[in-house]
């Protein structure tokens, strides 16, 4: 099966990233498998924690979606 890779770059997005990931997960991918890649470029807020929490929950709901996260320290 073909895969649609969705790259989401973030910086200080703790207030919005959970909703963003939820919307991306629930969007139609025209039958393609989804791979969501979130790249945090050293956020100063709690973006990394928000991403980790959201991905944990979304992995349970969307078992067919692959998640990858990259965090700059």
C-alpha cells in the first residue's frame, strides 16, 4: 500500500499541536496509509510534552497511522 507522509514542523505550539494532530489523523487520505512526522525545532514551551501526550492517545485511536517525532534539544 502507498503511504502519505505528512511532515509537521513545530515551534512553541503547545496550545495548538494536539488539535492539529487530531485533525490530521481524522482527515481523508484517499485510501493511502498515513505517516505523520512531527519535528520540534527546540521549542521553549511545553510543546514536546503536548506532542508526546497527543501521540500516545492518537496511537490508540488510529492504529493504522504511523507516528514519528523528532525533538531538537
